[in-house]
C-alpha cells in the first residue's frame, strides 16, 4: 500500500524541527566559550631596573602634638576675681592667668608676720635670761635644775622662731597661690573659669599648650626600627600649607615596640617660630636614613593612587602590577625600598591604558 502524500507544510515543519536544536546548540554559552578570543596586546616602552648607592628615606604618617600640654589648676580656694586670658591667647612664662579673692590670705600673712615678731622678741628676752642664769650658775647662786630649765626655755624660743617663720611662709604661699600663673610660654586652648565662680584647690583654670617648638609624633613599622635613632632629620608637609616643607630632628625614641600595633613611637622636635603648625595636624613625613644600594627606576614608571604607588613589571611577556615602597631620588630616577629587583624590566611610563595581565608586544 502506497504512503499518502505529505503536504508541503508538513515537510517544512519537520525541517524546522530538525534545524532549531542545532541553532540552539550553536548559540549556547558552552559553544561561545569554545570560540577562542584574541589576546589583547599593548605596546610598552621598557626600562631596566638598575641599582646604585642612594640616600634612604622612610615615608611615614604622623600627627603634630604640643611640646608641653598642661591643664593649669588652682592651689588655693576662693572666689575668682579676674581671668586675664581667652581661648587663643598667647602668654609668656610666669604671666598671670587668673586671680582669686586674696583678702583672707592677706590677713593670714599679716597675722603670721606679727607672730614672727613676737617670737623674735620672746627669743631675745629668753636669751638675756639664759646669759644671767649662766652667770649665776657659775657663781653657784642657782641650782643645776634651775640652770637646765633656763637653757631649755632658750631652746624652745629658738624653735618658736622656726615655727613662726614656717607659718609666715605658708601664709605667703597661700597669698601667692591666689594668682594662677603660666608655667611656660604657650597658647590657651581652653578656659574653664569666669569671674564670680568659687573654686577650691585642684580646680581647672585653663588648658595651656606650648607650640614652639612643636612635636611630630611618628609611628615606625617594626621592620624599620633598627635604623631609628636620635638625631635623624625628618621632612614633612601638612595639607593646610600645600607646597611648603617643614623640617625637624628626631629627639625622643620609644625603647619598645607596641604589642597591639607592632610599631615604635618616635617624636621629632620642629621649630615653629611663626606658630603656623598646630597640635592635631596630620603630616606626611620622610625620615632620612643612612644611604644604601637600592634598585632604581624612572620616576615616570610610578603609578600613584593616593598614598600607594605601583609599577608595571614585565614578566613572561605580560604586565604584572606591583605595589612598591619608594625611597630617595636622584634626578629622574627614584629608589625602591621594596617591590622590584635589579635586572627586572618595567614599563617606563605608567599610562592609564596599562592593566595587570595585559600581554606586551
């Protein structure tokens, strides 16, 4: 029996059914992944990493702090009569800061002076009695007991002079303490009192900071601590004065590495005659170390990203982006403390098109 004739539409449907799976297979992700892609190349001018003796610098961040920082307190008690300073006032060493009501202290000082004069008069009288007693005892006109009592009275009068003199010194100190004075030259950071307040001993009067000289506090990584010593020079800049470089000398070096942060605190003294530097400012510093033989690369090979600097090393025909620690410089060359080795090759100019992993022609 002969098969019935199929319609053209039936044949077309069968063909499409066979063709669609094939098209779907060709357009699947697996099929696309199997198509080889052309590797991207970049043209790079290369420079060889050399080495030479160069000055070494350690780049650090730090904070400016006051050379001296004190919250002045009152030694006396009383009502505040006057405050001579405001926040931001500059005062010289020994200058008056505030004055308390000193009337009670003045009365006590006057009474102590009077007591001293009385003690002196009593001592003079006792001294004459002692001299007469000595003569009478020599003539055997008085007994040994009477003579001993006379000598003891003279000694007691001497001690009375000492006691009266001490009382006077205490009264004079209380009178002097009614005026609070600056222990060093500096700037008033805070003022805590106003006239009319009553204060007792230990009450805070002002916060005083000394800013000339000023200190630069630096945190040195543990690996660099062997090179740190007193007398090293440091250069730094602050964001408030762009383009201006400040200099100081390391003066104080902590004897230990902090356990929590694994760093060593170092403080440099900085001349601040114009008082433009203030405590709390953030600083980026370069600490001068002894010269050493270090790798050198062109300055143009550095790619700067904030405080981080990178170079592109050419390795096995591809770019390898590395973070480097930059040291000193010599002309157009910069020394690299860590990140590259002599003999390696780097991209001479770190352009924006350079990326890690790109092939090099």
